[in-house]
């Protein structure tokens, strides 16, 4: 699933009310599992000048990168964070961890051939979903429109719950980004 979709859905599900620390926790939790990819790919592409096909064809699948992805996409670590937050009564941390777990769950179901090891440190096993959010060889032509609709519904829900003006603009930008990315996936993949 695309990062804007994770942000919209995570906020709609867990940011109640959709403002203040709870909203920021939901956004951060929804973002963190993808953040390492943006940092490593950004540095590789724009600082080190490594060609795109090397970054996404070799480095992405390298043991070093997969280890980082295993850590920040671990159901085990996110689950422990959630359990600790609930046990200690840390509501904001629980919201962030829950949004991270939702991110992992949707990625688990929608990564065909490019999944991440999500049970680190217990296992390096990677579930190869038969369904992909971007690869038309794995039903993306069906998944992408459904994902876009879910994002639109998440935006409407957030709007109805009383997003502040800056939030409406921020989430409208995310929704537009999601629609643009879905269009790109459908046209090129």
C-alpha cells in the first residue's frame, strides 16, 4: 500500500479526535514502517547518485536493506510496543503502535514479491501475497481502485470528525497524492 494510503487510513481508524497528539501519533505510527525506505532510497539516489535500477533492483533486496526493513516492519516489535503502551496506559503511544500494526497488516496482504520479513527477530520468513497494490500481474487493477476508494472514505470520515483547517488541507494533499500514485501504478505497472 502506498504511504499516503497508510497515513489516511491510520488517521481515520485511530485518530479520535483527529487533532493534537493523537493525530500526530497515528500519522507517525502509519509512517514509520516506510520511513527507512525513503531515507535509504533518497540518500542512495540523490546524495550518492546510485542509478534507480540499482537502488530498487539490487539494494532494496540486499541483506543489509532487508535487515533494516525487518526491524521496522516487525509485527513482534510493534506488537510489544502496543502491549507496553496499553499496559502502562500510554494512550498516545498505543495509538501510534496500533497505526503501525495496521500498516504492517495491510502490507502483509498487499506485497507480492516485494514483501518484507515481518516476524523479526523470530523469523526471516516473508509472506508472498498473491495480491499486490501496484503489480498488475498480481491483481493491482482491482486492488488500486479499492484502495483509492478506502482512502476517499477515510478522508470523508476525518473531515466529518472535525479536522482542523490545516488537517483538511494536509489530508487533501495526501488523497491527491494517493490518486496520482494509483494512476501511475495502473498506467505503468
